[in-house]
């Protein structure tokens, strides 16, 4: 072959090799940088990877983590003060007469679907407790078991993490994870969430072809 | 080939070849173009002279090729730049991926009410450029409103602003970077400024990105955002807890996107969008942990992904109850 063709082929090979080399360099899997620095220690599953990593603040004041159940009226329990039914009913006997409509606790609007009977949830004699299928008491702190009586699949989802919000650490080895009980989001007498005003939308592009929907 | 040159010049023309007007103009145009190209190529160096760009910034290596000491120097320099530009003492860290972790997210479409708290929390957490606190254009999360039963995302509306949500017969679907297992964005980057980290998050080295936006064209979910302007952010709104690959303040001309809040998740915390959701519609966890919440959903719920036909194999799942 003549000189020109030889030069052409040699340059093509050089370019090809260069491309292969570049591809190999760039496409190589991630390798952590190797160094002999005395500042680096081995990365372990529980420690951060880097001695220069200062612990971060867990200050989340810039995030609005409010739950959907807004306290209103006498729901002081959500503001931190809780009171038992017997706090009042020690002095005032609870009245239960089937023939007359109930006028007490009229502030409680019961909109719980087909669950229209107070004693489905509340224990008939112990006002501080809830009631199970067999009439036994469910403590107020175990209210989740009460809801699970009818909402079994939702309860199982809550236990598995598919229902309800969890906050804190997904990695429980590094910190606490909090989950909320049913009544921290749902008002037990009116469980459906109220409609809320959405936060502002993105701005509609100024030069869009179509008008805003 | 031309005639063989004779040893003795025959005429004046063989000694002195005058330059024709055509050749002169051609040469002049070519050299003017070359000089203009050279000037354009060297224009960024003017920033060096003006002091906007330091030599360290110009000569900074790709993140994946830097030693820890070099990264520490870079982090210090970036913290000083943040202090100078915004008056805020940020703490920029370099969290490495945790071993035996593959992050994934899931979203419950039965529970999402379209309140957009996740989109706004994303802004607060990730320091995007914004004109005001309600300027949502750079948020990594986009909430789409669709009609009940509608599967075509082209009919969606992200600009909904009714009096209350959820509206009747509509459902809401937030979309963000799905951290695909086969990401098209990393394939098309001409400078390898974006890559997949070992824990599954697609990261961007903002100092290496040249701003060509090929990745934005490649992404099937329109997950990436571009900084068209110098970052405009109120100093009081800056989240000081920053990381090199995620929520430090990006310069003009680079692409950014959801990183699953790696400044939080690589420390074991939940991402910001999940922490603010009022209905608990979002789930996050480690796919390699069989007891995690995300695995509960993949095992027990009807799960689907967006645009399955483009084989990106995303790690963001949508599900609904029961």
C-alpha cells in the first residue's frame, strides 16, 4: 500500500485505541479513591464513611410536619393535656337510657360511616376504655387494636409501613423511627380527612402554546 | 500532479507567485474565524482574571477521581463561596454510599391528596434557586392531577389550583427522579458528569456539568431541572446541612434533580418529601432489607411504574389500596 493509505490506517488505529481507552476509563465501575492518608479510616456499616464528615444537625424546623388532625375545641389531648372520661364522670354519672335520644356530648359529630353506635367502640361500663368483640377492655393507649377490629387490612398495612407516615430514621440502627397511631391523624368520630387548600402551583410558562387548563 | 518544476526559473511567475484576491480573502476570512473561535474558547478565562473563578475551581478534577484530601479542600472552598455569596455558613459534607443499600421510594395513589407539601418541602430542603418561597418551578417534584381512570399522562395538569383538594373524580400523582436502574441520562452525558452511585442514587457532579442538557432530553420523566440563572435564594431560607452531590447551592448553568435527599438518607433518615406528607402516602427504604416498608409494598400491593416500555427500570413505585 502507498504511504498515504498507510498513514490513514495507522491514524485510524490510533484513534480507535484512544476511544477504547477513554471508554474503558470512563465506564469503569465506581472505585472509592485510594489514598495513603492517615485521616481515612475504614468504612463500617454503622459509621459515616469519612473522618471529615461532621455530624449533621437533625434540625427539621424548615419542614412542616404537621399531621392532618387539627386540634379544635376541647381536643386538648392533641395539645399535650389529656383527660380521662372518669375525670368528669367521677362526679357526673353517665346516663344511658335507650328510650330517649342522647343530648350529652352533642359536640361529638359521629360520621364514621356505618359505625353509628357509640358502644361499638366505647366500653359500656368503663368509660376510660374501649371494647373488644368479646366485651373485654382495650386500654386507651392500645387504641390501634380497637381500630383493627374492623379495619384489619389497614392495620396490617400500618404495621408493615404502607399506611400512615413514619418519621425519623429509616435505618433504625442509626436513630429512632416514629410512627403515629390511628387517632393522631384520624378523628375517631369523624375519620375522613377534610379537603385542604393546596399549596401554590408552579407558574404557567409565559410563552406556552396553549392557555392554562 | 502539476508539471515537474524546472531547475531554472523560466519566467518571473515561477519565482514569485502573486497572491490572488480570492486566496487573500479566503485566508483572511479563515483566520478571522479562527481568531474569533479562539477568543470565544478563552472567554471563560476572563472570569479568572476578574476573580469570579479561582484557579482551584478551574482545575478541579472530577469528583470520582479526587482523593479525600482533595475533596476536603473542595468542600472548604465551596463553603467559603457560600459564605461570600449568601452570607450563610453552610456545612457541606461528602457522605459516601452505605454498604448493602439500594434505595427505593413508593407512593400510595389512594392517599395522595395533591396538597403539594412534598414539592414545597423539597425546595426548603434542597436549596433550589427561587424568586420567592412559593416559586415552585425548580422543585424536583411535580404533582400531576389526572382524571379518575385516566392513564395517559399527557392529559395531566400540574397547574391545578382549586379551592380545596382532592377534587372529585381526580387523582394526584407526584413525579420526581426515579433513580432508574438503567438510566438514559447517564448514558448520554458527554462528560460523565452524572453517574449511578452504588446505593442506587443517580448523582451529578455540579462542578463537572457543562450544562448541555442532553440528560434533560434523555429523561423520559422530565425529572431534571436546569439553572438558567444565577441562584436566587433568600439567605434565611438556605438549608445549611448540605452535601457535595445533593443540596449545595448549584451555580448557573448546571443541571440538578432529586437525589432522594442523600444528605438525609445516607445518614439513615427519611427524605424531606416523606416527612411532610400529611396523609403518609410516601414510603422509602432499602430494597435489600427484606423487612423494610418498601419490600412490604412490593410484596403485598398492586405496584406499577411509569413508562415501563422504555426499560428504565425505575426505583419509584406507585401503588394503591387495598
